[in-house]
C-alpha cells in the first residue's frame, strides 16, 4: 500500500445523524478544501466526494471547477490540491472510479472514532496491503454499519495520547490529516 495507490472518499451517505437515523449530510466547503490539501500533501492518488444528491454533486463540482479555472490563477496551491478531487454518487461508484484508474478493485478501509472488532493498526495496514486502497471517512455521526460492512479492514480509532480516552471525536478534516500522517508521514524526528 503506497500513497500513489491510495484514494480517500468522504462519504455523505450512508451515515448516521445524532438519533442514529441513516441520512445524507450536506457538503461543506471546508471539508472539500481541507481534505483536498491533506490528500495532496501526502501525494495520494485522489480524493472522492461521495454524495447521492445530484444538486450536492453539482455544487461540489462547481466549487472544484472554480478553483481549477479562474480561482486557480489566484491560488496555485489550492488548484494543485483540487486537481485530484472527483465527485461520485455512492461508495460503489467510488470503488469503480478507483478500479478504472488502478486497473483493479480497491481494498476498502473504514475509519471510525469507535473501536471495532478486528480493527487494525496504521503501520500494520501499510505492511499488509498491496494494490489500490480506498479509505472511507464519515460525515454526520459516522459511517453506518452497512457502510462499515462493505470494508475489508477497519483502522483503529485515533485516541490522542494513546490508550482509552473519554473524548476522541475529531472533525473529519482533522481525522483525515492524522490518519494520513500515521499511514505515510515522515517519522525522522
Ligand atoms: C463522524 S464524522 C464527524 C463529522 C463532523 N460533523 C465534522 O465536523 O467533521 C468524523 C469522521 O472522521 C473520522 N474520525 C473522527 N474521529 C476519529 C477518530 N478518533 N479516529 C478515527 N477516525 C475518526 C471518521 O471517518 C468519522 O466518520
């Protein structure tokens, strides 16, 4: 598993709301920009925004399109990050997008703030996988059980200083950056 074979998907459905109802959450501009920058910094193959609602996909494409065109002339770093963004309707389409580029279907890897059976450590995952990988990040109150069940692996939750914690509810943007650093970050210090 290498950065060049890794895609991140930001899943807006199926996720839970605070009442454990399955919902589609709204796209946020902040998630689009910050996750695009994190994935570009770690030189991943791409960042997929997953949304079932056509109007929300159009909004995501319009924001990305702006920063690739006239906006890109003002901010080259933002343009470079957004160049690797794509928009798809569901997780199956995200996997098909990766398969189309990588030449084979990706291994799906779930992320969650909750511990789950068989959750794997970050470096153990890097050592054990070869070929394309699609990392799923949740929105709202996190990926549903159905979405988690699609994944072949689940990463251990980030717990700050390590060990059990009474608070580890990161924004998806912060979680993404920490996860990418644990997977691929420079450990020279
Ligand atoms: C449940 S959402 C919360 C979204 C929130 N509304 C926001 O502002 O970003 C956060 C997502 O980030 C990831 N995440 C958050 N905290 C995490 C943790 N401690 N360990 C691993 N992943 C985490 C998971 O992908 C999770 O589905």
